[in-house]
């Protein structure tokens, strides 16, 4: 379980996350939604210890974030940020193998190769394993980086806008893969996502931020209400059930 208590975070002294308290379960898919600038990515970076806290604390499985050894934390949490740049030229397989470093320390075993193969299969990239990243489309590169995070084989998987470079089919496939990984491994997947309909379709819990404040948290049925979404996004919304799923549509 990830416990976030009264967390405040800032950039250059300007708070972007304000006194947020919430709990992320140790299994299931949790979707963070909210308008641009809501603080979603910043909070995710704070959980992954990639951005300092100005106030409050975060506990992972009962232990304060600052108390975790870096190697132990890397075996517990994998985080993939929105911007991914490498200074060296790698093949897809080499990139995904980097996700095994917290476990292998560079001494690759059959288990490491098996995790890499499984991660590539999860994102339908096995056929591209030997291609270099700079030879791929933006969507293919995104899938390769997600495979690297999956190969890390952690209890918590934090993904910042993992669908941003994917077309409709690959976005659907990716969410199906993440849902399956979550269910079969019993892990917790936390995603920052802009598409509230996709979030509602695949998540167990939705968390909504606005101007750095927590404004909603709960089951998708509780969050996907017209009045709630209007408060979050500042736009009139109709919510309907289509094919058994809740779908939000801005009023024309």
C-alpha cells in the first residue's frame, strides 16, 4: 500500500501539489485524472522519489519513502516518466534488459532473459527486439519503454501518460495488457491518463486532481458522474452507459 499524507510539492518555490492525502492499494489499476497542470505527473514523480517533497510524507508498505535503500526501492517500484531520452544507441531488447538491472546487477541470467521476452510479448514488440530505438515510430518507442518498466518486475508500476504516443488500437491493447499483468501478477499499476473513458473502463480506482488539490477518489462509478467531472474539468458533461461502460461526453 502507498500512503500519501499531507504531501505538498513545488517547482521553483511555487507549490503544484497542495496538502494531498490519499491511499493507493497494493493491487489493482489506479488511474490519475485531471486537467493539464493539475499536479498528476508531479505527484507520481514524488511517489517514485524523483522529485522532493516540500511537506508531508509518503509511505510504501508501511516504510517512509526516505528510509528506502535505492536498490530495494528499484525492486519495489518501477516508474516511467513522460519524457524518455537516452544518450546512447540501444536496441529494443537492450533497452528492456535495463529494467532487469535492479535484480541482475549486470549479470544476466535465464530469468532475466525470460522477463525481457515476457515484457516484449506484453507490448507486442518481440518482432522488433533487434531494431534500434531511433528506427522506431513514436508509438513503438513508447511501447519499448513500457516493456522496460514491466521487465523490472516490481510490486508497483507507475506510468506517466503511457498512451500518449499510441493510436486507438495500440492504446486499447496496452490497457488490456496492463490489466492482465495487474491481475495475473497481483501488482498495483498507477497511470496518469487524460482519457477519462479509458480510465473508467480499465481501472479499479480513479483519483482526480485539480490545481494540485485532490478533488475525488473512488470507484469509477463514483467519479464518473456529470457533476463531478464538470467540477474537475470545468466543462459541461453528459455521462451515459454504452456497452456496459460509463462514457463521458462534453456537451457540444
